[in-house]
C-alpha cells in the first residue's frame, strides 16, 4: 500500500441512514504524513459519495482545520468530532390546497366560543350562509420535486402532486377572483376532507315558539334564537341552535350544536342526537347522544347517556348521573358540599328507551374517568360492574380505571406524574 493510500484509508466515511449526509471521522492515530486535499477526496470517493464543488469546498475546510489544530501530532485517546463533508437535498413533498374561512365568519366562531379555553365548535357546524356570499379563499396545491442524496441518486417524493379543493353543489369560484369561493345557494357549508359543498337547511330566523310552531324536518335545521320551553324540534339531519334550549323535546339524526346552554327543571324533557351534542353548559337536563357530549363550562344535575365520551375538560361535573361508554374527561367532579354525583363508564348498565339497538363498539382503550383538577369526596364511580365511592379529595391529573389487583378487578386511581396506583374500596354491583 502506498503512503497516499494509507493516509486516505485512515479516515472513515460515515453516511447517514437517509443518505442525506456524509461525515469524515478523523483518525485517532498519528498519520505518517500530513493530510492533503487529494487524500481526503480519495476517501470520500471510495465511499461512493458524489464529489461536487460543494464537497470539494468542505474537504478543503476539513484539511485546513486538520493542519491548524495539528491533529497529526495528537496523542489523545478522545475521538475528534465527525465532520460533515456532503449534504444531500431531500425531496420536496407536495401540499394540498387549503380552504380558509373569511374573517367575518371566523369572528362568528370566536363569538360562539367566548372566553372558553376548550374549542368544541366548528364553522362547518354552526353557520348557515345566504346565497351569493364570499365565504373564504382557496390556496392552490403545490407541486413536488425530487431530491438528491450524497451518492448522487435521485430521491423521489412520496406523492407526485398536491390535491385541489373540490367544490360541490352550491359553491363556485368567484368570477373576478378565482381564489375566492362564493355560495350559489343558501345553506350550511360542509367540508369533508378536500371537498366543500352546501347542504340545504331549514332556517328559523329567531326562536322556536308560538310564532314558528314545532319543527319537524327531514333536513338540517338552523335556529337563530332559542327553543322555548314546551316546544319541540325534530330533524333527521343536524340541528344548530344560536341561543339555548329550554325545557323542550329536541331530537336530531345527526349532531346538535348549541351556542348557549341546555336547561330543564325536572328532567321531564330530553335532548337527543344520534351523533354528538355540543353546548356551553347543561343544567338539570336529560341528554342522550350516540357519540360525544362536549360541554365548554359545566354539567349540573343532569341525566346523561353518551355512546362514546363526555368531555368538560375546562369545567365541572356536579350532581346527577353521567354515563359514557368510553370515557369521561373533566376538570372537576363533585363539590366540597358532597352533592351526589354518579359517573359510570364501560358497558352500559341498562338500555334506555332512546338508545339505538346498534351501539358503538368499545375501542381498544379501557374505559376510564380522567380528572385534570379535583375529584371531590362523595362522588360515586362505576366501571363495568364495580362501584366505588370516593372518600377523600384527590388532586389531578389522574385517571380512574379498572385493573387487576391480586387477581381481582379493582377500581384504581392512577397518577402518571407520580407513577402511583391506588385502589379504591369498591364492590360488585348488579343491575
């Protein structure tokens, strides 16, 4: 082996797994002769790295650094840091087109949301828009481009190009500015992935009361005001209420979205949706939903049955009976006054008259109750067929779930921050 070969072979060239970087690892041992630029280039070439002008510049910088630091005279056992000598160009992935709501409609969402910290509302669910209105803008998709690795090989992108926004029935591009989207008819704008369309809506400008009469519809319904006590609103589609629901009978085949609260006095009425229900607060109401109940502030003394989850992540659950098949996620449960509060998760203890025969299947995650703030004494927790009564206050974040303890299923309080698991005294209950 020649002296030049021994110098170039003394260096290791390391290529990253994605082949986007190549490094020179300097040797520990003293070299027989000072390193030259040609020596380093030969080492780089022998590793298969494509030698470009940029690579030559980096090699020159490395060799100059070796000379300045007198690495050839270094007897230290410490390994010098690898030196990046080549950098590839990653492939540029395309981006899909994006629809952005007009600021006027974004303000509507902010008005609905108020000062609540958790946002459960969406513009697609709360807005009914008139015909010939600009609702927002559409950006164009961006193309992809291939990259180049340090070996000189082409890196293809995962997708060839971005997908455009598809405008369905009731929407069109503005004639003067194609980036603007304009409604061709009144209705509710629905966005499903990259497709936008307008669904027909029955619109009640103000309240459901003596003037409007009861509502019975096969399409989506938008009520600008409230649903007054003693009246009913039923639809096969979704329902949006711009104010609140008093002691009324309300049923929807889709979702129910309420800007204000859902109120009753004696649980004699009900609000029921096959989809999800979203509201600011619920007070003494009987609520049934096939999917999630999402409440911004609090649930007080209600009778709730949710096919999936009950979420009040920034509010309180106080009094009443709450059932959710998958989970209850809340900031605080119960009160210092010990108001009776019953929370059940897991397989339903019994069927209700309003429950659909085809219940949602329980997911892989175990049913649980999550508390971010305080779990107060007096709260009764039932998971499956075991029930526990909380005897003291617990500070969150914590999770209450069913676990095997000494081969017996027990209700436990889990604190992931402290890695603690504390069983609660519980007993088996029968329906």
